[in-house]
C-alpha cells in the first residue's frame, strides 16, 4: 500500500482490488476467517451512487482518513497473523 502516492483511500482501493478481493475467507486459517470476512463486508458495504463507481470505491471513499487508516492497520494485522500461522505450520 505504501508504493502508491495516492490518498490512503486510493491506496486501500488499489490494495483491495489488486489482490485482497481475490482471497476467500475459507482459504485462511480458522482464526482469521471471521475477521477477514468482516473486513470484506466493510470494504463493500456502501452502494455505488453513480454508474461505474462500484461498491468498493463507494465504501472506501465514504471513510474518513482515520477510518481508512484503521482498515489498513487491520489488513496489516491480519497479514502478520497469517504469516505467523504459516511459519508455525512449516515448523511442524
């Protein structure tokens, strides 16, 4: 997310549409599935207001900078815990 020079909302949209939206919560460890599904819902909860906008754009652009930063922090947290889970699995 840090590689794009746009606003936090624009970078969040880019991160979600370029990779995160392809993930299925069921593909994650059980301990992360519910949180990731809730994150997906948060990022698609607002109906588009004009043609071509899309729910992701509408949802993220309705967030304040503080809300968008919290979502970014949540994504990083989920990723970190996923990584720890993966490393633990490899050590077994």
